[in-house]
C-alpha cells in the first residue's frame, strides 16, 4: 500500500528507504475555485449540491491519497520535488488538492507527538477542501506511530485471547490517540483469515485462522474505532489470508471457489459491513474462480462491484491498497491502473506511484466519457459522506498531550497480560 505499503511496508523498527518515484511532471491544469465551502455539518442534501457544484478537476482530486515527505508542512524535501514538482508537503496539497494524505515513518512524517499534530494541522490549513489524514496503525508489526502512542499487542495476540472486547478496547485506545494527533482514519483492522501458515505478508497481522472468530474480532475493532470517532478500514478484500506470495513484490493467485470464499474469506468482511465499517481496502490478488479475467481484485468489476457492492451490499468507500505495489502493476501501466480501479468500483486510489500521471489519466477518462460523470459523482459523494461522518469538515483540534494517558496504559497492561495468559 514495495516498502511503502499501507498493507505492510516498514515497521517502526525497520525503515528502508522508500522509492522516490517518477521524475517531476508539470502540474495538470487545475482550477483554483474553492471546492468544498460547505458548513462544518452539512446535510446529505448539501453534500449532493456540493458535488454538483464541483469541477471535474476537484472531483478527481478527492479520489487520490498522496504520500508526502518531511515532518513539517513547510519542510522542503527533494522527494517532494521529484514526485510532485514542488518542495514541501503544504505545496503538494495546495497544488494537487488531494482528498487525503497518508503518513509514514519512512517518509519522515513521524518524530514526536507535537510534531505530528503540527504536521496534520499544517496540511489541513494548506488544503481548501476537507483533507482526510490517515495512517497505517495496526499495532504489532505494522506500527507507523510507535513509540509515540500507547504500545498494544498485535492482532494475532489479541485474537488468541478469544475475547472480542479486547479487540474493541485496543481499537478504541489507538483511535483516541490518532484523533488527538489530528488523524481521522486508520487503515485497520486486517480482516484477512490467515489460513496459510506460510503467508509471507499477513501472518500475525490477522486475528487468526478461524473465520468466525476473526469476524467477531474485526467487528469489535470497527466498534472500537467508532467509539473513538475515527474512520476504520477493513482490509484486504476479497481476502489475502491464503497466499504464499507477497503482493508487494508479486501477484498472488488464490484458487478458492465461491463456496470456499463464502466460508473462509467472507465472514470478517460481512461482519465489518454489519458494524458500519467506513471503508474496505482491496487486495492485489487474483481469484480466478471469482473472476476469470486474470486481473487482481483491485481492478476487477466482478469482485469490487459484483461481489462487494452487489452481493455483500457495501455502499461505503472502497479504497485500493497502495498502487505502487508490484501486484497491481504487472499487467497494466500506472495510468491504466488508475482508470481501471475506478471502473472496477474503487472510490479512493491510495499512493499512486506517479501521481501526476494518475491524475491526468483520470481527467482524460472523464473527458472522453470512459468514466461517466455519474460514476465519478458516486465516488465523490461516498468520500464526502465519510468525511462528514468522521468530522473532517472541521474544526479539528489536536491534543498531543492526550497520548499514553493513565487509562490507556492500564488498558495496554491488561491486554498484554491477557495475551500472555492465552499464549
């Protein structure tokens, strides 16, 4: 979500250099009119009117989530210049007006609590639209904010306790601390059922190998994040648990029949949807029994629209896993991947490796009618509804001093004791 993944990537203790990306590309033509000048708490009717008043450029911006480099909004970094043609995170947001930004420790976005709070505040000030700021904080081996926030056990350890209440408490504590930093969405929980013990990418990030037990944990985690007032993302649909290939570096193929998928992979996603999960992340995996095209799920209309939207009834936001991962780039170029993701049913494109190319490809697809205005508006409306529900229209107050409160530390102590007892 390559080392840059919102799925895996570097842990807090391992920070490989991330790829810089493509050479600087001139900015696409952008109109500068205000996009979302709606009041902080618009009604659904206001959101529809807002979408109707937006330009195509503004709408396309909402579909994209960028990664920026540096710990301050005004940090000048060569990586920003190489990727975006401007120097600072604030300038990236001002130039491209993305719908969201995702923070990473390897991008030098994270050093201490006050710094992260100042960064998120600066990014929002640079945006003339409500900006969703997210992070990959699963706890355990994927912990982008460690050691800033309360250290909690990973999903497998939580799952081993057999008590969904522990998953809820863990998610609540994490969510409350993210919110205090100005972060509105966590790309968690992992809803994969890790039925392959040789899985190189999921493993302890999953709550376990029993679909029903994992489902209970996932549903409870969704509740916990909602208790904290942050958005939550179940990943990786339609399931990444039975793979022996890492989609960061290759394209996994899972040969589950529809009946096997219903039994093994679907239960946690069904439970997440039942509990009102805000978004679901796609997997860069091929499931030929679900879609014989050979395309990964991220690019599959049969899977994202036919299965997730129509069969499971999910009408929240669908986000891709990171588009810089090898699993989604093997068959098509980066421009075509961006367009095909939207046509398949995705709403949000996470970390396109060549941001200007993805932006211009989407704009061309809308101009030519390949992506219809109706299809584009559906995604933008879903995104704005999520932002409204999670308070992204503002105002957003940060409180870095709220991290590692005595109550949170007590929860962490109790959870660690429960996981030791279950071991």
